[in-house]
C-alpha cells in the first residue's frame, strides 16, 4: 500500500494544474461592489460553486454572507455559471473549472 | 432625486399594465451609463405571472445584463404595476430591491382610482425607501 500511495502521489505531481488552482472569472453586481473595492470583475478558485464562494469570502470578507444564508444560496441572488442558472445545475455543488465565467445578479422581483 | 420620464413611456407602461391584468406587469427603462436618462423602454415578462408578485425570468435577467455591458447602458428605472394596491413598495419590493442606482417606479391600476392611475417613484437602498418626484415630459 505504501508503494501505491507513493506512486499515486507521484502521478499527482505530474498533473499540470488541478481545476481548483485555475482562476475563474466572477462578475460582481453593483450592490456587492462595496465588498470588492468597487471591482466589477474578480477572480476566484474552486472546483464547485461552494468552493468558489468560500474563496471569494477569503479575499473579500463579508461577501459570502451576502450570497449565502443557512448554507444555501439566498433567494434574492441569481448565480450563473457561463449561461446556466445554477439552480438547474446542482446549486452550490455545481462544478466549476478554469475559463468558466460566473455572474452574480440580484433578482429583479417583488410584490 | 427626481425621475424624468416621457409621457410616451408613461402611456406605454400604463397600456402594458392593463394588458397584463390581473397580473402585475414589469419592465425596465435603460439609458446611457452615468447619465440618469430613462431613454429606452424594455417591457419584461413577469415569470411569476401573479397579481401580487413579479419576477424577471433568470434567463431574461442574464440576457438583459449582458446587453447592458455590450451597449454601455444601465438600468435607470425598474418598474412594475400593483393591480389592487397603491403605488408604494411592498415589503417584498423592499426586500428584493438590488439596484441601488435605479429609480423604482410603481404604477397602481387599482379599481378605486379608475380610470386614473397612480405613478410614484422611489429609491430603495438597504431597506430604506425614499420617495422622489416624478416629472413627466411631454412628447
């Protein structure tokens, strides 16, 4: 087993760049730009939307709380990976990879 | 702040609100970024199809924002109708309001005031509602 572990570790070393090391472009809406020093476009890392949000929150403290509530995406917020609304692609578990573009938009809705 | 809006847009929004009864009607008026000019009316589909709620379909919303980026425009006005209540933001209007730079324009077509309608405009930022004057420009 020890040998096998060693072999696997070696293989891992050989992989060029794991997904979670690749920058993903994230578009930030006006209302959340106070958290990103007014930047409209930021980058983040992660192999799922959940990891991307955690990474965003590390760099832009407080942003995570504006996106999540009790561990779920807030209903006032729409998140898209490329052109897909993440509600239809697995929510926070939606896979993300380098060259993906994430867009965060406030829902336009009311009573 | 003051919302300047053309009579033509007022008429078109009113017609849309009546056409979509009993449901709420909704849409935006776009304008060049940073100018606060309500220059291009864009009625939107109410995905909620409800007399007491409106929501832009997520796909429509994304397409709308993509278009804004491409054309150097912004959402100057977000409007919707209240078929049975006054033109004042409801608690969900306030909770959802996510465009701090937009004029939130409400139109009431409630029966009590027919055939008149009521237009009122507000800024809604972080749960705080500020009414503003509506100036209608003759067209």
